[in-house]
């Protein structure tokens, strides 16, 4: 997988979430380009949503939550979003950053270092959370149909 294919895949998943959000908040929009704070903004509520998609969680059984990138805070450590939507191969999870942090603390998890691979030029650290455990901390979980994932 390349940076460009990952970017396209992520944009597709952001659109999926945006369509769901717009059912209730029609003014919601996807933030174009790189914006560290969130991917979707809901003006009616003045909140942001971070969308994360994971193509390999069904193989590893883990949800990966970024903690740092290149030694700088990122992901859960830097988020300003009110909600995160985490998309695996088969499920879409709605969770708040507070609940992610509670999951990490309750399960005494430590971020794991990962060396740069592919087009990544900096090392990162991630929390690897068993999906079964992560699910217990989510506010809502939706099963996705296979046709939406292709």
C-alpha cells in the first residue's frame, strides 16, 4: 500500500462517515487537505470528528491508536476532536477520546514503537488495543456490509 492509496482509502471512509453525520447535521462537512485537529466538522454542534480507518485489524485483532509521530505528540495525545470514528474491515465504532484514554489506562497499555516503513519517513508509536476490549469502550458500533468496503 502506498501513501496515495492510503490517502484515497481514508478519504473514502471519511465520506462514509460524513454521509451518516449529515443525516442529522446537514451542514457538516469534510475538511479538505491536511488539518490536524479533525477530519469532519459539525457547525451545528461546533465539534469535530476524527476518522481513522484500519485495513489490517481483522488480521491482527488489534485497533491501532497513534500516540506520537517523529517524537512529537500526535493521534490520541494531540487530538482536539470531540468524537473519533474508527473503521475496521467489518465495523464502524464511535468513541470519544476520553473513552480511548480510559481504555488505555484501565488496561495498562503502553505505546509501542514502530520504525518508519514504506513512505513513512519518521518513527511512530502506537497503542495496540485488542478490538474486543476497544469495543467495550465505544458509544456505538455498526456492522458494515462487505460492499461498502470494496
